[in-house]
């Protein structure tokens, strides 16, 4: 019997930490080099622009889209968000388009007061909707989550009343660390090629 593969403990970094970008980039680079070899990277940014706290994912997607990188596929922006209504459809499209994709799931979440403003990255999927008691498919071989506010009470109201400044700063940090990691891996080895057919934009609900 093969021994169980031990996962690394998730990394949690405060967005105001001076070394936050370097720490996130280092962990992302590690995951991409050890888990994503010969697999096309797909970044799935989950959320909606209709809620300040839940806009973290689409903001990250919009920032990444400006790089027009050929080294990953991007799903979820402010213009074309990936949310509860189209998440399952989006995952099916990724599976049809890309064999064995390496998926990075990005989403906002709620947590303890001391953790607000922290970004967490770890192995395994993000579970969208868990904080507001929604049953949605898990997303990602790895996940990046930003703790945007305090959970445990009136979650929808809390998400609606989250400071946009905090969400924007966290989105900047996540997007920059992702781009830095992709560039670092590209210097080490070729990344999986762009599929010949590009998927259409995800329609809004």
C-alpha cells in the first residue's frame, strides 16, 4: 500500500506584510513546478461585482486580463463574472476545452476578526458559497482565498458592507503574485501551449 501523500500546511499572509507578494509568489511557483507539469493552467476567479466583499475574484480576473498572458486560461472578470449561476457550466467548459487542467481557484471568504485582510493559499479546492450556506462545486487543484470580513453572523450583509479599499489591495496582491509565479516558472521550463480554440466569454446571469 502506498503511503498517503502529505499536503503542505496552507500559507496565510497578511496583505499589509512587506513580504506578502514574495511569500505568495514563492508558494505559487512551488505548486506550479511540482503539480502542474505538462498541464495547462486555468485560473478561475469566483464572485460577483454586485457585492463589494464578493468582488475579490472578479477584480483579480480583471487585473490578470490586462496582461493578456498566453500562459494560462482565465475565467471570471468584472465584465464576465463566474458565480453561483454559471459556475458548474464554467467547470464543464474547462474540462471540454483542456485535458487535465491545473486549476487555481480564487475566491473571497469570511473569517475571524484577526484574519481579516489575510490571503491564504493551499492545496485542494476552494469551496465557494460555504460562508453563506450555498452548495456549489469545489474548484481548484490549489486555492487562493482572501479573508475580506468577519464571518459568523448575517454573512450577506457583511459581504455587502465590506470596504472596497481592502478588497482592491488584496486583488492587486493576488494578481501580481500570480503573474510573478507564471513568469518564474516560464523561465525554468516551457509552460503548456495555448489550446487552438479559445472559449467564449462567460455570460452574466
